[in-house]
C-alpha cells in the first residue's frame, strides 16, 4: 500500500500543478532523502531545511500523505532489523511515462 503511494507520486505532483519533470524530480529526490535519513532527528532537521523551498501545494500534500507514515517508512524504523536500505529508484521510470 505505501509503495504504490510513492510510485504514483509523479502523477500526484502533476495534480497539484507540479508538472515540470525537473521540478517533480526535485520533490521526489527530497522525499527519498527524507526517507533515507538515519534517525527521526535527522529526518526532522532535513525536513525543516528542505520544506522552506517547497511549493505550498506540495508542502500540504507531503504533510497530509507522507509525514503521518514516516515512522513506518523511514530508514531508521528498519535499521533495528538489520535492513540498511529500504528504497529503490523505480520512480524514475514513472516520470518517463
């Protein structure tokens, strides 16, 4: 369920008028950077610095749809099980379609 939410991210970005591929890629890169943070504290620091440059629509989308799940999808939540990487870069192909 969570995976499909992020694979469809580029279409969601288009719906909130984040339509240019370069701009979409910046937001996708930001999300993956946040998910890959090694701790919740690092995530919060990164979020604070990244979100100041986000479009208001994307900011609202992120806080409504991604932020509530971050403790379940953030890298730090999997590290206790010996898993270091939880994401792949499949979203690139979604942007090309």
